C-alpha cells in the first residue's frame, strides 16, 4: 500500500526582518500586536495546507479558537487589510477567496522540489529569471526522483539474490567449547597486548622488573579488572591503567625508611628472609604483620615528635604532642611525654 502523499510543510522559514516589513509595520500601526500575530497564524495555516488556504468559516473558526481576544469582525478586518496592502494576492482573493502570494508559493516550491508533481491550482505566474530557473530545477529533480524509484527495485532484487547465494555457500556450524576458550583467551590478551615484545621490554626497563614478575603482574591485573568489572575504552587506556596499578603495587612493597630515633625497647618482629611475590594474594598472617608494622611505624613517628617537642616546648611539634596528650593518642600507643 503506497504511503499517503504529503501536502503541506512541517516548518517554514521566517525572515528575521519579517516584523520590519512595511506591510507588517502598517498592520501593527493599525491593529497593534494582534495584527502581527494574526499574520503569523495565517502563514502557519497556509503552509500546513500547502501554498494556499481557502478563507472560509472553518479557517475563521480555527483562528478564532487560537487567537483569544480577537473578535470575528476584527479578524476579517485584519485579513482584508493584509490583502489590500499586498501581503496576500488580491486578485485570487477577490475571485476565489483564497489566501496566497508569490513569495509563499516560491518558498513552498523550494522546500518541495523532490516531491512528485501534482495538480496545482491558484498558481501565480512567475516571470522573473530566478523563478523560472527554480521551476526548471524542480522539474529536473522530479525526473531524477522518478528514475531513482525505477532503478531501486531492480537493485534491491540483485542485492537480495547475492546475499542468499552467500548464505548458501557459507557452512553453518555451532561454536564449540574450544572456540569459546580461544575467543576468551584472545580477548584477555588484547586487554593490554601482553604479547607485544617492545611494550614488555619498555615496562621492564621502566619499573626494573624481569619478565617473570611482569607476567605475574599481568595475570594479577586481569584478575583485579575482572573482579571489579573494570573495562577499558581502548588499548592505550588499558596500558595507562596497568602502569598506574603496577607503580602502586611496587611502591607498597618497598621497605620503609629507617626511624631516626629509637626510644622503645621492643624490637620489630623479624621478617622472613624469603620475600613473597608482590602480586600474590595476601594471607591472614601477611595482613596481621602489615598492621603490626604500620602500628610500629606510627609509634616511632610519635617518639620522634615527642623528642623534638621536649627539646623545644614552643615549637609546632610541641603543640601537636599536647593535642595528642589531651585526646588520648599517646596513651593508646603506650607513650608518655613530659613538657614544661
């Protein structure tokens, strides 16, 4: 079933100097802003129908419903004034009670050049060269459109036949478990292109690690991304994320700097001579040892602050220590401070 042919326009151009036109300015002087808005409403009604509109009771009722404050007599007066001032063609209005103009028709034909030609009543003879050129271009576009419609079905039949032949030649087979595993492995390698030798060598030189530790880091990075549901836009984004993640992992495994003052008799727990891999999953013992080492580092830092505060009671360190004495921080760490 063919689609119904469209008559009017969905929108039309409105010049920025519309309200500066002499005819619209005269309407404003005579009727005020009601005359201007009525002219715009009439244009909308005309372009909605095509390039003309019959001035009858139906259009008059429609405009009165959308123009509150305007009486039927005032509406008729505005329309007759627009016709007399040349905004609408007076000859066609007097003979057929139709609102249109040469400018309205040229705008409509320019917007509907690609539509199929139909019977067009109430046309105004256009004698200027530009209008004749526009008419010739419109006829040419109509001819091209008809030719395109004539060629399209044959082209579609050929394309559909070609697609059917390709489907018949292509064997269909269901994917196996090995295919899924291969695709999964490929996708995992493509996250950061771990098989890129130049990239691996650059990472090893930048972070001073060997190839074995780099492979462990890549496996741990993939596991971390899968656990957190992290995805990457492209390879560059994945590599940047991996470099940041590796830098943080290596920094967390560096030994802490020595404490300048040792004021307690307790010695930190002895660490194992065999250092675990920085990318291995931590056990409960490792977590507890990390907490003890962190607590010892905090204790040594406060010892250093206490010594500096006792040496200079007026320094900023002394203020920090006094605050810690008041809020119980030193008592929690088992430390005492004597300040004058």
